[in-house]
C-alpha cells in the first residue's frame, strides 16, 4: 500500500465506505432538493442599488413620507393613436387600469393623470402612478402579477403598458429566464456529446452530470433557505446553474482521467482511488478554493444583487467541490473497472498520458519563440481596445422590443421628452424648497422642475426632468452637479440616480477587487506550487486572457461589430457590472485550468527534477483535460450569446471568448512557452520562503 497524504486517505475512506457517503449525499440532495423548486419564486428581482447611497436614502424617505411614490412605484402608460385624454373611451381605459392597480395589496395609492401632471400636450398619452406599499423586491413581484392583467385592457388603437423601474426589472427578469431555458435546451445536447467524446465512455460521461445535479439541487435549496433571512437576486440561481455545470465537468474530467490511469497500475481499486485523490484530487481542491477566493471579491461591491449573486455561485461551487472530493471517489471506487463500460471503440481507456499533447509539448520545447510570440502578439492586440472601454448602467435596450416596460418607456419619452423616464426625485426641507427649485431650474441639464407634494414631516418632494435619456453618460454628470448645487440636507434620488450611484460604487470597487483576486490567486498558487516565479507567470497570463476577452467585448458591445450577425442592438458601452463580476468569473476559470496544468507539471518536476519533463509531462497528462473542459465551457457559454436580453449575451460572449483564448493561446501555448524559457529557474524558491510554506506535494 502506497503512502498517501490526507486527501488520498480521504479518497480511500470514501471508496471503502460507499454506503455511508452515498447516504450522506442522499440526505443532502433530498433535504435541500425539497426546497429547490421554491427558490425561483422566493428569489428577488431587484436589489440593483448601492447600499448606503444617497439615492437609496431618498427612496426610503419617499416611501415613508410620500405614499410610496419612489422609484419602486409602478407607472402605467395609457396611449391611444385615435382618442385623447378627456374622451369617454380614453378615460374609461384609464379608470379600468386604475381599478386593477387599486386591487393590489402592494399598491398604497393610485394617482390619476390630470392636465397639470402626466398628460401629454397632444392628449394621446397619460400616465397613472401607483405608490409602493412594499419594498423594491416585492414591487417587482407585483409587476409580475399585474402586467398581464393591465395589458389585457388593450383595445384597438389603445395600449396599456406597465413600466417604471419595477416594470422594467419584471420584464427583463422574465426575458432572462426564457433565454436561460432556451440556452439550456441548446447546450445540454452539445454538452453531452462533448462529454461522451471527452470521456470515451457513456458511464464515465454521466459522472459530471451527477456532480452538476447534486450541486444545483443543494445550491438552489440553500438559496431558498437564505431568502428567509435576506433578499437574494434571481440571478444568483442563473449563475449558480452555469458554474455548477462548468466546474462539475472540469473536476470530474480531471479526477476520472487520473483514476483510469491509476487503474492500469493498481490491482486494488481502493489504492487507485487513493493515488487519484492524492494527485488530481489535491489539484481539484486547490482549484475549488481558488475559484471561491476569486468570486469572493465580488462581495466588495456594496449592492445586495451582486453580493447575493456571488454567494449563489459560491454555494454551487462549494457543493460541487465537496461532492468531487467525497461522492465522486466513492462512486468511482464502487464502479472500479466498470467506469470504462460502454466505451467508444477507438478509445484507450487506460491511457493517462496523451501522445498528441506530449508531441505538442516537444514542438514547443524545440521552438518556443516561434510558437509563443504569435500567441503573445494576438493577445496583446486584443487587449488594446480595453483602454477605450466605456461602461454604463443598462438602458431600456436590455428589455426586448414589444415588452410592456419598453413600450411604455418609449411612449413616455416621446410624449414628455427623452429625460422623462429618468425623472429625478428630489426631497428638500420645506425651508430650502424655493432655493432647491431655483437651483434645479437653472441647471443646464434639467428641462423641467415641478413640486409634486409636501409631507407632514415638513419635507417637499420635487420632480426634476433631465434633458437627456437616462442611459446618456451626461445624466451622471448632471446628477453630480445638481447634488453640489442644491442646499445641504437636500436628497437627490430616483431610478436614474440609483443607477448612477451603483455605477459609481462599481467603479470604486473594480480596481480593489481585481487587485485582491490577483493577490490571493498568487498566494494560493504559491502555496500549491512552491514556486514564486511560476505562480507569478500563471497570474499574469490569466490577466492577459481576461484583458483579451474584454477587448473583444469592447469591439462587439461598444463599437457594435458583429451585432447584426449576433442579432442585438449595441448600447454604445459595456454594462457597468461586467468588469468586476465577469473578471472574477473569468479569472476563476483561468485559475482552474492553471492549477490543472501546473499541478501536473509540479508532479513531474518532483519525480524527475527535469524542467523539460515538467513541461512536456504536464501537457501530456493534463492538456487533454484542459482542452475537453474548455470545449464544454465554450459550448455552454456561447449558447447564452444566441438569445435573450443583452446582459446574458455579454456574459456568454465574454466568458466564452475568455475560455477559448485561455485554453488555446494561454494555457496550452503561451504558459508552456514561458515555462520553457524560464527553465529550471521556474522552480526556484528562496530558502526562507521554503521554510515557512506548507509542504504540498503533487507527486505520488
């Protein structure tokens, strides 16, 4: 019996105690899975706000003192090409829509349009306002319930559309959900096909699906339980699903490949499991911890939606990682040689070392510059557009054409001016109201100012309509300028101000988050590989792949290249959450591949002490896994680029391009080239550092 470390001993124990492990995971899957179907309805549709911001304080004050007429209130737009406000037919439609709103428990009061307020000059458009009786998340659910009933009031020539921030998030979340379902229908058959080709066995190909399903059930159930204590964004479920699938495949590929190789040299299945987990299992553990560390940086963003999304993904990763370290080796131990059942005829199931990737490593070793320089130049060229990258909060273009929120938004903009959908809500103490109105009216970015109410507490609410569309970057400048101009104690809020404050918060946290992800990633690789130069090279090449992916994103989503082919309309910028959130996700995936490749290289270095064998052996034993895992991820991510709202397309293209570039140009080309050029210096470690780092070994 070979001597193994703690991870290997854990693997041996799970293999020898299959029933115990299976029962534990059955309890977890059934227990948390019971709550999983309830998660979708319990998750929140809002939360896109900056905690502690002035705009959030404004919303809360308006909800308390002005009947809920904050950014969370509902707006219903009645528009007719034939009749006008004041005519029997038009007014009957307004009254019918108002009655629907009054019947909702989430509506505190309904304000009908009048000639003085929210009726267009031509009379063809009128807006009904419904105060929020609940928080922002519940108001999105209220919009879910009310929009179809309101749309049913439509008659020939007259439309009734629910819009406003709550209506927009309702329509967007629904479109996003439909896009996710469509993408899953496309991606699952493709994923299964790639898995069968990658594993070469139908039995082995089913193991990643086991990890994915268990990870999803446990994560969804945990998210539902979490909603009983705090709001969690529905996007947490979407990202959890994607990462559970991606990492379940990654981890199963690496462990199963190694187990098949170990079976050829071990008659005892338990010993094969111990060897597998002592090497591949250790790499998977470090990879999982690296992914969790990368995603934890998103928690720096002071926004409930972002923090809950990060938590959702981290839950899925944690469950998939735990299942990979316990359930997967237990199942492999039970299967033994049957893991190769139903194999494809041309597959050599015991072949752990890939002759093709070994030959690729030999070519790189002989001509490193010839192979590495073109890859480096391509990546650097793709990074150049990043320096002119613009970001902004999503415009109405993220809502599909024809949805009520977009129809109503466009009707309001046409009838009352482009800035009307982004009207600022200003709350002033009564004694400062006149000065506030005067300052607002004199600002070059404000088109109209109107006092809309006074509270019993002595505050005055003022509506300030900007001259520009809410997605125009100039609106952010106007908001900042107005806040400087109005008297101290005056609050400036509204949906547009909330978006602006969140964008500022995202901008403020992006650089620190990126720095923390890179620093922690370096430290973890340093502990795992015990080679500071190699750890630094891995982190810097990860950054290169991420930069190239965002360069491609700038060309597509900002400049508009390929939009006609991909079937969407460019906003002229990248959504503001992309740099911090997608960076964390892409960096996590890149580190995943780095750990797989470099842990294998470290194992060969420990055995041979030969730099050439470390590079070629690392590629030979992990290249096929990285290639197959990347193929699955690219297929999954690119399906999100085919349909649905703009943000999922951004996600699909950025992540898909990043994985493609990382696997093809970085992990399997540039990184081995840099390792070749560094030679034995790659594995150098200062004596003082060697004494203080834990003794981690990937050899067996």
